[in-house]
């Protein structure tokens, strides 16, 4: 029993270190010039693959930050190697993903730009598919606010996090919900990832959600996860429940979409994405659901028009 607890603790530490490593810009710095402006790119390796990423417009502060991050990245990688060594000593063997789950992960990675574009439209971000593609690829766009660009980058990081093998193998629990929101709202709120303690209003309705209570949310999530239903219906329940609860100060829809998809993907059952052209219809149904007037239609809408199975 003691070894099992130690293994779980080590895996959690490893997941945290990998997330920290993933969230910082590091590597070999390249400065490119265009129209007398300078831009910083970094070259680095991930899983043996050489990658290049756009970081931002050149400044001495950003340049020095990347240099410091590169030192920090070496230390993080060292700590991850030490954890892997301890896990090996404890005879830990990583659980393998099923072929169906692997296919699901590959599908999401292949359609990541489209998925994030749909989330951006749902969030009210004024953008184009080409803009999202450019941002995800590490490029620069000129027709979006810096705030909206950060939202897209944060969505990318959150998706990359939940598609990590260790995260896919973990439970779709309250701790994961909080971690997703922390990444979604990084750079916007100091309270990102923490349960809100102030009232919020919802655009389009006078209905207001109650202040969330952590113990109740954990209990109600547990009830959904243990209820007799198929995986698609359960993912839809998780999606709508976490949206309506408004657990966090902001980013609840983005968080809920990724959170419920973690459950689906971990079972190789596909993905939920709200089509951009159906955004308003979904929002109208969501308001009715919030107000307790209609639960059946929005679930039917999601299942028939937003759910994409993996063939």
C-alpha cells in the first residue's frame, strides 16, 4: 500500500513538472528581422523531434527570460529523469493506452486547429481559421487583440496537457477541472484554477448561478461519473454540469469543453465540438438549460450536431 501511494505521488509530481516544462518558452534562440522589426523564435526538441516556435516581438526582457527558461528547463528535465528512475526502482510499469484511445488522440491532434477555432468562436473571439492556424503554428497575426491571442495560446496549452499520456490515464475529476482552468486563464486572473468566491452574471439571462462549494461539486461530479449511462451521455452531462455551475471566475465554457472531452478521449469515444455556424443556436439552448426550462433539447443538440465519433 505504501509503494502504491509513493508511485501515485511521484506520478503527480511528474505531471506537474511536465506541465511546467510545457508552459515555458525555452531552447536555442533565433532572432528574425522583418520590415525593421525583430522577432524571437526558439528551436527545441520534443520526443526526439526538432521543433521551432514563435515566441514574440524582440525585447531584451523577453530574450533574457528565454535564456533563464532554458536553464530552468534543464533542471525540470533532470527532475523528471530522477522521478522516472525512482519509478523504475519501484517496478512501476506505465499503463499502455488502447489502440482506440491512441486513434482518438491522433484525431484530436490532427483537427486541433479546427477544434480551437470552434472554441474561439463560442467564446466570442473575432478571428478566422487562418489566424488560429497561424497562432497554433507559432506564427504572428495582426488583426487580433493581444488578449484574444493569449486565449488561443492558452487553449493550445490546455489541449496539449489533456492529450498527454499520463493525463489521459488519470481520472476526470475535480482536480483536473481546476488544472485545465488554470491553463485556460493563465495571465488573466491570479485566481485561475481556483473556485470562485464572488457572484457572476450570465449574458442573456437574469438567472445567476449560486456560489460554488467544492465539497458539493466533487460529490455531484462523482454522481455523474458513477451514474448508469453510456460514455457519450456522461460526457454531455459533465459538459453541461460544469458550464452551469460556473465554478471559476472566467473561462468556464472553454474549461468545460476540454474537461468533458478528456473523459471521451480517455475512452476512445470521440470528441465534442460546437460547430461555429451553430454557436448561436447552442447559446440559446444553453440559456434555457441554465434557467431550468429545457434540458432534453440541448442534450439532443449536442449528441446529434456536436458529437464526432471516431470510426
